[in-house]
C-alpha cells in the first residue's frame, strides 16, 4: 500500500555576489539556478534588464514577454546586446531594400463593382 518516496536533491543556491551592470542597458545571460517550485522556468539564456540586485528577464529580444524578476546571482555569462539589436535591425532594413521588387504591385483605382470570373 505504501511506496518509498525519495526526495529529489535540489542544488544549493549560488552564493550572492556583487555584479556591476549598467541599469540602462540590456544583457543576455544564462539562468543557472531557481528556487524549488519554479521548475517551469527553464535553465537557459534570457534577455535581462538589471535593477540593482535583481533583474527582469525576458524570453524575447524585443523585451515583450517578461518571465519574472530573479536575483542577479542566479544568472551568469552577461553579454550586452544593444549592439546585436542594432546590427540585426540594419540587416532587416537591407533585406527589405534588396527585395523591394517582390512587393511592388500595380494598384488600380476601384470604380464600382467587379465581376469575378471563375472560368
């Protein structure tokens, strides 16, 4: 009727350390730890906005999908991403400039009704 239940070993929280980041900039960093109960938050790379000892982390580069706010010492490998965002936006603009001929269409003024021919 009873089963032996072995409790999962949870790693210890990394020690708090002082991390000096510019609060006006966005960084990319890896989440390396989270509290028990937060298993739904994956240990992976996120975009973060640091705020003194904590940081808001986001799933996307545009900072639209916020994942929460965790202490900075739960993250590692901080890389500033403002230059990366500027470079990507320049590439997108160049791509659209090169492909303008695909989006040009003859636009004619609509005068009344138009009959649809199926045959």
